[in-house]
């Protein structure tokens, strides 16, 4: 795949090439997760006999590893197998969104829209634009994984740049910069609630603002865009130039001028999309809108609008896709619309196979309590070191980054760590707001290099559209420069932010008691 003379490569390029070769020698992702499932079973048996002297924060009882090879555990595993797969959240997110996007691709709406956009966008600005869109996608929960990342590849390909570099840039914005955002999202109140619960262990009357990290996350967006732009254009894409694309790439937009027919169809399709968005805004605007949650907010956890993001994406791509197809002549009957959905599902077959085994592995890993044990032992180690305040903040960032390789959910991981870290740092005079900000940095930066992240195999599938030999090693080697650079520079950025006393967010403090 790489034909460049190794002697002419830099140390960094040779190291990344080694990572790629090693990673691609791993078994197929589906087989890898079967192996990991077996390893978890064996570890659960071995560790179930050990008393770790750790308390389970969820129950207050001693934390024990559950033997998954016991009779009851194995029968529960098999009896829940279908539900585990059918209710695995990423599957529904991907398939529902892809139905609408598939129609928009099949009719030519996305192809024409991209060619029109590229006609007025400088080629060198594509990288920051893609990363910025990835950051904005955080408002729509997991939608960025199925919308922004594949479009990053298509946009770069259409502009004559390497498509895998576009995928990498988009993945960096969507996942590597997960806690960077210009616009508040549902993750803000979710983490704030967990942090506040941890803080009330020491101060029962303490109340935190849901946007207590907003200024920091907004400023972090500029950092992530700048770093991601530099890494993509100066390191990742130059390295990828030696990776030849497959010759049979299909259904990708060619950089041909937009015809008059296509332009008129695109204009009508965009107006239909705007009309759909306008209807959504008008129905969500009233204070008593049924799109709002119990607290009256559109973005609070559990709000119908937040729960409907993926179906709304389905509708907002299906509508202009059909309108474009009818106007451009690519849709002559309802069968053409259904064909677009069917073709998009064909491309998801391999992903579904992988997701079956990932869902079973994650179920077993969760049931075993091994993930909780790792989090508790890591937190206890950091606490026992009794480091100075700044080093403790750095320790939280890096410990979270390591745990993130095994325990993906941001809220679940923080629910385990907050009752330890938040009171511990409050006793050192550090506010819960700063502790939460440190956690968010660590939780974001290593998402993009762990195959255990449920959307990681999906990114592999996106890469295989252009280079069929792409594997886990390909994506890991692409994303490793982003991950390493993000965690170091973002941590330094947080420390500098703290040193300058720039407000973290609304009603936020650095010290406890608050200044």
C-alpha cells in the first residue's frame, strides 16, 4: 500500500507505518472482538477469586469481578444475545440515518451539492471547514459519525485530495475534539449533573451551572481546529499520498461543472430542506412545544428533540434527495427512492457483522465489572500519589485518556470517577468546574485510536470505500498523531487557561471555596 522508500521517511512516518503494518496484521475486526470476548471470559474467571478491597460506587458494596463462565452468567449471556445486538445504540443510529443519506446520494443531491460548494471554496480551506463541521456535529449527539465523517472523505476526493485525509480530519473533529464546541450540547448538563452529585459529598448545598465549562470548550474549538488543520495538511495527508486508491471506486462525485438542470434541481432541493428546518424551528419555538423536555429546554437530556436527532437527519436528507431526484430526472418512480435506501444498506452489511460481535463483547465486559475495577484502581493510585494541584489535574487528564481506551461512555466513566476526583480535589482547594474540564480533555482525545469505541469499525468501513485493504492499523496510524498532539497541547492549554484566570464557563470557579 505504501511504495515510498523507507530510507527517505522521517522517524515519525516510519513509526506510523509500523503502527499501520502491525495493526493491519491483527485479525479481522469481527474475529478480534471474538478473541477479546474470550479473553474477558477467562479474566473474569481468574479475577473473580481476588478481593481487591475496593468499593463499588454504584452499590456501596465491595467490588467483585463477576465470573462470566459460571452457569448463571453464561445462560444470561445467551438468553440476552439477541436483545444485546438489537438494542445496541450505534446500530440504530447508523442505519436510520443512512436510509435518508442513501437516497440523497443515490439521486445525486449530495454529489451536486458538494460540486457546487467546491466551486466556491478554496481547496486549502477544506480541512478547517471539515473539522469545524465535525465539532458543530456534537450538538446532534452521534450523528457526526454517520454524516460528517463519510462526507469528509467525499469532499476531499471530489477536490482532488486524498479521501482518507478527509475522513481523518472529520474523525478528529467529531470524536477527537468531542468536548470542544461553540454551541452547548446535551453532554454539558449531563456531565454537570454528575459533577454536582460528586461535589455534594462534601458540600450538600453546592449548585453548578450546566454551562460551567462553556467558555473553555468554545475556546478549545479554535485549538482543535488549528491543530487538526496543521496535522492533516502537514503530516497525515502527505503520508497518505503514497497510498494508492482502488481503481473501482463507485458512486463518488466527479469534479465536473454543475449543469443548468442540476443547478435548478439543487436550488429546489435546498429550498425544501430549508422549509423542513423552518417547520422544525416553528414547532420547537413555543415554550410549551412538545419538542421540549420536562424542564422546558430543547437540549436537556431526554428532551424529545435530542432523542429525535437521527430521525430528523433521515427526514432532512430524504426530502431534498427526493425533490432533487424528481427535478433532475434521477427519480422516476418510488422504486428509485427505495433502491437508494437498499444500496446504502448493502454497504452496511460488513458493519452489521462487526457490530454483532462488538455488542456481545461490550455486554460481557460491562457485566464482568472489569472496566469499573480499572477505573477504581486507577483513581485510587492517583489519589495515593498526593501530587501537587497542577500535576493532579494532569494526572486526571491522562488517567481518563487511558481508561477511555477501555470504557467508552463519557457519562458512565464520569459517574464512576466523579465521586472520587471531585471531592478529592475540593479538599485541595480545586473547584468541581476545573476537575470536570480536566476530565473532558482526557475523555475526548483517545476516542480516535481505540478499536473498542463502537464507531471505530465504521470509520474502517468508510476507508475501505477507497482502499479495500484498509484495516484497524490504517485508521489507528492515521489518527495517532491527532490523539497524541491533542492530549498534550489541550492539557497545556487548560493549564494556561487556569494560570491566566480566564473564566471556564458560567458561574464557574477555579478554587474551592469559590473566589
